[in-house]
């Protein structure tokens, strides 16, 4: 033990001597510059550490269509899988969000879910607000008339149907925020659907969606019509917008024929895809995702 103490004492003395020699080796004229450099390096190190550790914070409110706050609403970051719930005043805080564009969803039983694309460019950003509508009943004749009055084969009909509030919709901003690779990624978080493994001729393993409502079947329309041969190998990055009607009763009148499988006596849920090719054929620039 005595030898160990002696050895440690000698090591400490040698270290002190080396420190003194190093300090003496610095010319007096250079000492202020060295001190400034050391101080700057220390400040940069202190500033960089919190920046690396800090993540985005998103705050906002959720109300009903009349502007009344909704408590207990589930608010989710689809990309990062983080979630929270609103308080009695309808306010929420989502913390530790990754920087960059992402999709935020608010959902509550009895109300239609709402999506919002946000771009987290700083540790905090301006508050966002959601206004949820009550689920529309199939017998709400007034709303269905408005719903069916929208253009079926024109892009303007997409926004018209979205405003009517029947069905679930994701436009260019929402799909762009999801950065989908698998087909099912475009529908992430949407109620009434589940993921289903499939084989794709281009990427091999893929994931599609299947319906969990009605007769548990799902049909698709493309740009308001049936699928054509030039759409066989379309990938998610070529989809501009989607519409999902989880029951046949909600399907617009012009699309009801698309919800009937050939030779079947029961209708299905329906998805309508709007593609980049639709706009290119018209000589128009597709909406930016």
C-alpha cells in the first residue's frame, strides 16, 4: 500500500511539472490570443451541445366547428410516432419532434380526423390550430347534395369534396410531409384501414391497405375513373392526393360504380387517387408536394 501511494504521488508531481513547462512554453505576447481562442472554443462547445440535444416543440389548439375547445383529443406526429392529448382548454404540446417536414393528425371519437403538414425548422414554431367536424351521418341529405355537386373528373372537385367534410382526404402537402415509400405509408394514421403485405413488381416487398369497415373490401378509382394500363407501375411519389370513403354510403354518386367489384353483390369502401400523370396529360404543372 505504501508503495502504491508513493507511485501515485510521483505521477501527480510529474503531471504538474509537465503542465508548468507547457505554460512556460507559450510566449507572453501570444498569451492573450491563446486565452481568447480557448474562451471561444469553450463557448462554442457549450452552445453546440444543447443544439444537438434539443428537439422541436409544437403547440396548438383543437376546437369543434363552432370554435369550442375539445379536451382529450389525440394529437399525433405521424412521422415520429409521438403523441399527446389536449387539456380542458383544447391546448396541446408535442415535444421532441424531429426537424423537417412532417404530418400532424388530430382525432377524437365522433369527429372526423384532421391532418396538418408542418415544417419544423427551429426548436419551436408558430402555434397550429385544428377545427374538427362531427362525423356526418349517411342520412344527412343536405350535406350529401353538396357533396355530390362537386366535379367528379376535375381536380377542383377534390377541394370541393374536402370542404363538404364527407370522407378522408390528403392533399399534396400532407402526402409530401409523409415521404411515403411503401404504398400503405400514404394512409398512415387513417381510421378504417389496416396494412397488408403484398408483392410489387418494382420494389418486391410492399405494403398495401385493406378496409376494416363495411364488407371489409376496398376498391380504387384513378383520377375519378377506372384504372388504365399506364397506371400499373405508379409509385407513391407520383400520387398527388387521395380520397378515402370508408363506407359505400359516403361515396359520391359519380364514383359509386367504382365501389362495386365485378360479379359481386355487395359494395366496398373506395379510394380515389389523383396522379401527377393526370396533370401532365392536361399540360398543367402538378401541385407541389
